[in-house]
């Protein structure tokens, strides 16, 4: 298992590899930076159409492709009850603790997917309020099972 600062990486019950708290993490803590290649919106669209799921919007002109091995934050899985959120700060994206996170707890965030083809993205987060699909929290009522 690879370890970086507050996080260790290993098998996830949600999906593939996951990121886990090595120690308790207080609410509001910047845990990991989501890093990657800065790309244009047109390149972002091309990569999304090629099933790249690691792209974040930076602004009206640029996106960030976090699919590279140098981005350990790409191992944070989706949850319908996330304990972190992605925050944009000066052109950088940080994964921030939404609440106190217990040692050993898997770090998750809301991927924010829209409703387009949502049925192709089943959710296995196991949260009490899981909607069954990976969709943005504000869209959950449209697909709740």
C-alpha cells in the first residue's frame, strides 16, 4: 500500500482502490490536491467521450485531467454520503474534509455526475441513503430507488 501524508491507499469495498485516513482528520482539513494536466474544454470533451472519468472543470476555458499516475487523489471513490468535497482555490483543486473523518475511514466525494446515461454508472458506496447510481447529490431524488 502506498502512503501519502494523511492517506493510505488500498483495496476498497466501493470500487477497486481507495484512499483511507491514516489518522483522524478534522473537518475543514485540506487532505490531497487533485493534480493533473491542464487541458482546453475541447480536449476535455474529446477525453470524456473516450471514457476518461478523471476530469474536473477549472473555469470557462480550462479543465484538469487527473488520470495520470502522479495524481493519488484519483483513488477517492464516489459516495452518496461523501466525507470530502473538491474545492477550487486559485486554480488548484483540493479535497477538503466535510466533517471529522475517523482513522481507517475511506475518503469519498460526490462525483457530481449529471443524469445523462446515469444507469450506466451504478453506485456501490453502501451509504444508508445510497441512490443506486453515481449522480450529483442534488439530482438524487430523480433516480432514488
